[in-house]
C-alpha cells in the first residue's frame, strides 16, 4: 500500500491485527504495534509505519493483541497488556471476556479465582457480562471440576435472558458425577422457573444413552414431549442407536 502512495489508517491496521490474531501469528501482530517487553518493566513503542501515518492504536487494536496472547497461552503478557490498557482506554466486554476465556483454557494450571476477580472488575467498570462471558466462565469452572459454580453461572446466564448453546450443557453434563446429578440439573432449571429446552434434553439423553440407561433415557424423552418440546434429529438418533 505504501509503495503506491496509500497511507494505511487505523481501520486498516485493526483489520490486519485481527487477521494476525485469528491466524495465531502473535509475533506479526506484535510488530504492528511494536510491543517490547523488558525483564522487569516494559515500554510500548508504536511502529514507525503507524507513527508516520499519525495513527495510534485504539481499544480494538489492543483487544486483538490480547486475543493473540490468550490464544498462545501467554496469559502473563495478556494481563500485563490489560494493566496498560486501563491507563489508556476503557476496556470493553471483548477485553474482559477474552481474558476470562484465556484463563478458562488454562485453568488446569491456574485457578478460576483470577477469572472471578476479572468478572468483578468488569462489573465495577459498569459492564454487564454477555453470553460469551458466561460461556467462558462455565467452561472454566467445568474444567476445574467446580460444577456448583458452573451451575450458578448457568442459572445467572439464563436469568439474564441468554440462551446457552448445546456445548454449554454438554460441558456440565460431562462433568457431573453421575446420571442422577444430570437429571437433578434439569429439575433445578424447572424449579427456578428457567426454561429447559431441547438442548438441555439432548445433552441429558446423550449422557444416559452413552451409559446405556435406556429406560431412563426414554422417560426423559417422553417428559420432554409432554412439555411440548419437540426433539431434534440428534435426540432421536441417540435413542435409535442404543436400541439397535
């Protein structure tokens, strides 16, 4: 672009940053904003290309870089960058949720206390967790075997008006101790006045069919139909496969 006299603007750099982040090329993304880390401290130097064009990174640019670090498992760098961001910009939902998801992915070598603290910072900043924030927290708590906390986040998620995807219920069902605990999850949703839709029943039936509890799976299926919930193709397939 520069060779033909076109000066990239902030939007162009953000698109490049986003592409580099999604491809996992964190070093290339790093070059675009020229982040330099010292042994104890770090300084940020905008790349000469951005400086010459009078372009300074914004929160979108930094969110892409945070995503790059989280994707590479470099949470220390991501958190250092976050601490710098809050001195320059107001982090948004994407910033917090990206960090939460990064912590959740590495919770087997870290802990979810950091994720909870990050959520509290998010609330203190006047931001409300969205469906992606809830999903990241549920995933992290499930991986760390804290099913109770995962269920609390699930109930809060549904109560906030978000509809969890199948994978969310699947995580919970997979990490619950036994089949009875799985059925209890469905009952708790009903008791709290929360909607147990086809995704809930599909996840529960998959677990029951996998453990060859055919009669129980049938009862759950009938219970679903009596509530006016139509099964999808996967729900029927799970039952058919185990009865063959």
